[in-house]
């Protein structure tokens, strides 16, 4: 690995690769790694809170449902 690294540095110093080519190569490698990381990362399902005692309605939805029921009952 060390010999390949030295060969790459020699090629850069000799002018075989321009700064733009090096920058674009680095960007491509970074984006490829990020894409593969997103594709092959483990999927995690996390539930925040236990949802004990909560039906399909909570908070304002429950109040709105009660108000609707009260209005329908008065008619």
C-alpha cells in the first residue's frame, strides 16, 4: 500500500494529474461512499414513548372528537 501511495504522489508531482482531477476524484469517492452507506446501513425502527393508554387520538384530536360527539348528541 505504501508503494502505491508513493507512486500516486510521484504522478501528482510530475503533473500527470491536475488539481481539478484530484478534486473531482475525491468528490466522486465521497459521494459514492455516502450513497453506499445509505443503501446498506441497517434500518432501525425506534418508538419514542410507550403509547400505553393512547388510542388513535391524542391531545387536540381527542378534544375535537369529544366536541363533535357532543354536538351530534345535542341535535
